[in-house]
């Protein structure tokens, strides 16, 4: 049975993941140029979804992270349009569904490692990177088996799909991981744990 605080963090993680799906990650212009041209935002080309998964796990731990992602998958597969391109049971045939499945073990790994040591930047960075790697590995395995057994809907070759879903967004997701690490570090120190 999950503790009430874990359920609260799981709910927060679910809300963050749904909201992160809708929000595009951006960076700002450097602070030294703010006075001349103002603050300008530059889109990274990825949503904040993976960042939300990692943040929820860094703050709530492995159980809250896993619960939030199971709830997210259940909502999406039940037909609620919480995934990037909608929802419904047919989404399992989408090539990116493996990455969504990877949210569960990714959240578990990230949450486990985030609470193994005191909340230091390097420890939280390591936990987030391990979570991100787990998500990508699950997505790649799903893609490969989906192509081998022809259950994914796609008209592009496997190599192009790997580039499209793993390789191309990785630099932006790494930047997002850096931001998540700093946010998690700050919040964990403000909350005194």
C-alpha cells in the first residue's frame, strides 16, 4: 500500500506529465543580452513530457514516479487524449508508444537513484540520465520488435524511425534533463530532504 505522501506525489507526477505533453520546452537568450533585446525564448523542438517524468521521480521517489506513469498510460489507453497525438488503445501500434511504456521503468530507475544519496547536483543528474537512458532503451526495443513483427504503423524504415524518435531529440532532452536536475535540486533543498 502506498503512503499518502507517495499518492500525492504520484498525482502531482500525473498532472506534470499531462501538462508536460502540452508544453514545448524552450530556452531563453543569455541574461547579459536581456537589457538590449529583452528576454527571448527559443523552442527546443521537444515537449516537457520526459522532463516531467524525471522531475516527478526525483521529487516523489520511485513508487510515486511509477504510479504516476501507470496512471498516465491507463488514461491514454482508455481514450483520454493525453498522449502527444491523442489516445486510445490503438496507440499501441504507434512507433513512439514504446517510449511511453519506457516512462514506467525510467521513472522507477530515476526515483530509485535520486533517493540513494543526499540530493546533490551530480547524484540527481546521474539519476535523470539513467531514467532518460531507460526510456530510450525501452523505446528502441519496442521499435525493433514492432518492425520485426510488423505491429507498428509506419511507412519509414527502421533506421529512420530510430533517428526520428531517439537520436534527433536526444540533445534537446539532455538540455531538459539539466533543467530538471537544477529544479529538483532546488526543490529538494527547499523541502529539507
